[in-house]
C-alpha cells in the first residue's frame, strides 16, 4: 500500500554494509500530514547517518527545520529554528535493550524498507517549545500594539450573571 509518506522510506536491501548517509526534506506537505504539526509551515532537512550491520540498522537523525509559525503572545508571524538529534536501531533481534541503548524498533525478517516519517515527526514534535514566543533567539520583538490590545481585553474579566454564581455555590455544597 502506498501512502503520502512513502518517500520517507529507506530501502535497506540497497544499502551497502557499513556506513552511509542520506537526507530527506521536511516541508509544508510533511508537516501537514500530522495533526499536531499541521498549523505550522516550515522547511528543513533531515540528515540520516546509517550504519548497517546485517539485520541491525543503526540510524542517527539530525533534523534542522525553520518553522514559520505564530507567536503565542502577540499572534504575529515568527520564525523558529528547530534543531534536534536522535538515534534508533532497527533490528530483527528481539532481545531486550541493553542499558544506554537508543530506542529499538522491530524489523520484520521479510521487511525490505524502513520508514522514518513517524520518527522525524516525533523528533520535531518533542523539540518544539510549549509556547512559541518572540525572543532574542528569534531576533524579533513582539508586536507591542497587539500586546496592548490583548491586555486591554484580558484585564476585563467576563462578568458572571449573579444567579449563575449562586447556582454554582449550591452545586459545590452538594
Ligand atoms: Zn510575539
């Protein structure tokens, strides 16, 4: 079955034994495939270092993406440079992980390809900050006009109908 993320597959039968290197592009299309990334735009590259030893494929991923996203404080556009690295071993050997081993993924003996799309997704997602905020790193300042506007709104707490307030008190007692 062919999917949109097939191009993030590595044909392990074509890999030479030992070390090799390939790269993949991360773009808006890739980000759009994942619910938690789809609100971001971006462009970047994943350098994949591979060390093939029989049916043990050791993979090191170095991901660098320039995300075009929105500042969570002032809502202006901002760029965020994301950089992350991870290791994973694909293996048909199911013996338990040794300590200090990077994560291991089962490689079916008949499998000729490994797909690393989800791994790239995980790496990007885990490297993202909880909130995107303009700071020194993004060499950009928050839109002050927007900040004042947002503050003006948030400093007026929504008025609660006193009857509802009383009803809430009743509910807490029971
Ligand atoms: Zn901002």
